[in-house]
């Protein structure tokens, strides 16, 4: 038996934020980052809409990018004092993911982080509160996904929490929030969305339910990401929808080793999630294509890329992604990202071992062990074609 889970409601399009006015409830915590949503006035809008709905509001502000276990536990403690029946999270993937994890420890104070990172092992949520996610970046898709990514800074490791319990109840995908993103954030998050869609399309749990969402997201990224990067408002609106479609696909089909590697290098090399994915994805496609070249060829055909055979089409797909990277100032190798050889060599065993153990490795179409992961990282560092 397979399962396909999405939020109960997805409100989308300009002005959809106003749906908060119609919410039924008594108390809401609003979880937000430290800066952009306040600066651009979206936090005030959210608070005012909730007040119009006669809901008492408490803010949990200042969630940092790539939120820590400590931030999650502090937020859960504030929630336990306030006892909200709604958790409203607004911002990029970071505050929304932090809020999802806070939700677990709000409802189950004795549950531990170590228990929470066991895939699909969470207790039944919604005993105390339901969850609304309002994304302000066009990338993670977290407003519709069963994932939350939390960083243990002592170990310098990002841990994905995966469970359909944390799929939000309501997603509000209002593109007005994404209009204020700076160029580098558009590049990183847009390429994160592309990686979600491509990894979901070849992941072991891909299905007739997830495939159309993944393919449509990929087509939309090709059509709109560069224009969005160059400031086109309509293209930014479209990218906000595209990343959500990719989120729906990967939440159910799961991801692959591009994400395993990004999770395990983010904190070690201080590399933004989407940027890491953008660098790694072409090499992972070369590695995986030994067993699923036809799926990648289907993507390339859908994008009207050149090539007759599957191998030629895979090659075109790799080239297209790297050309997009270049146009958005994303380096093509870890060396060009600025990691010194010494730093790379002293970490390669650690990151390779941890990447193999990451929760996303199990759904990658091709298996991998520590030594092969080291070889793959080495290709990515120097920009060598993956031939094994
Ligand atoms: N849960 C999932 O399914 C999932 C999927 C992929 C990635 N992630 C995680 O999400 C995190 C990354 O999230 P992200 O890429 O959305 O970035 P982010 O939330 O970390 O935000 C990055 C920066 O962008 C700013 N920002 C956010 N929205 C803005 C806007 N509209 N205008 C101007 N500035 C804005 C923030 O203030 C912050 O400084 C990582 O921790 C990653 O691992 C989660
Ligand atoms: Fe991602």
C-alpha cells in the first residue's frame, strides 16, 4: 500500500494571505524569523488578520536560518505556556521547519529530538493544535511537506524529521510574500525547488500521483526561474506555485542523495541548502543515470532538450542545469565555491559517512556506500565527470 498526503487546504494566488481572517480558533502562536517578514510588513498583516478573526496572538520571533535544536526546544516551551490551538508559521523554510518541530515537543514534552529523527516514527499530532504554513521563499515547499530540517550545531549535522504528522493542515501560497527576495535567495531557493522535482521524479517512491507534479514543476522552473531572478513579477508569482508543486511531489515520492549530501555539508562548509543542491545535482544525475537514465531522459524530452538516445538526453539535462547555475552565479564545483583542498580533505570521510546515513539516501534510485560517496564528492570538488 502507498500513501499520498497533502494539506487539507492550499490557498494560493495574490491576496490569499487574507484567508487568515476567516480562521476559527482561540489562540495562535506566530513563528517567524528575525527580519524580512517584519521589515516588509507581512508579520503585521498576519497579526491583524488573526485579530480580525478574534484570535489571541503570541509571537515567537527570531528563528535563525537553519534552525537549531535549542531554538526548537525554546519555542516548544513558549507554546506549552501559551497553549495555542493554531500554530502559524511564516517566512522561509527555516521558521516554518522550526515551527513544525516545536509542534512535536509542544504536544509531547517528553519526546526527545533523537526519537523525532527516526523516519515516520512521530506520535499522533493535532491533540492540541493545527498548523498553518505561509512561505516567503520560492523553494523548500515545506508548506506542503512532511519534513522539517533541524541542525545539531554541536555535531554540525542537519537532521531531516520526516513524518506525515507534520504535513501542515493549511498552506497559504501568496506570491506577494516572495516578491521581496534578493537575487541570490531566488537562485538558491529556485534551484532547491528544481532539485526537489528532479529527485522526486526518480526517487524509489515515485508514482502516477507524484510524477505529474514533479514534471510540471520542472517545466515551470525552466520557463520562469531566470526571469524571476531578473526581476519579472509574473515569473516570481509562477515560481511560487512551481516550488509548491515540487513540494507536493517530493513529500510523497521522497528525495535522493543530492539532499543527503546537502544536509551533511551545509553546516560543515557553510553552504546554503539550495546552493549545495544546485552544485551537486548534475553529478548525482550522472551517478544515478547508470540505472535510471530513461527517467532523466523523459525529463529532458519534456524540456525540449537536444539528444536522441537516453545517454545524450541525460547529458543535455546535466548541461542545462549547469548553464542555469552559471547564469545565476552559482559555482559548478566545491572548489570554486571556495572550499580549500585542506578543508575538503580533512572533512571528506566525515561528510561522506554522514551523507550515506542521511534519511534521504534510502529513497535514492541507486545505492551508495561510504567509499563511493567519497569518490562522488571528489568529482564534485574538482568538477570531474562521474563515470562509475
Ligand atoms: N522542510 C522541507 O521540506 C525542506 C525542504 C528543503 C529545504 N528545507 C530547509 O529549509 C531551510 C532553507 O529555507 P529557505 O531557503 O526558504 O531560506 P531561510 O528560511 O533559511 O531564509 C534565508 C534568508 O532569507 C530571508 N528571507 C526569507 N523570505 C524573504 C523574502 N520574501 N524577502 C527577503 N528576504 C527573505 C530570511 O530572513 C533569511 O535571512 C534549510 O534549513 C533547508 O534545509 C526544508
Ligand atoms: Fe531542499
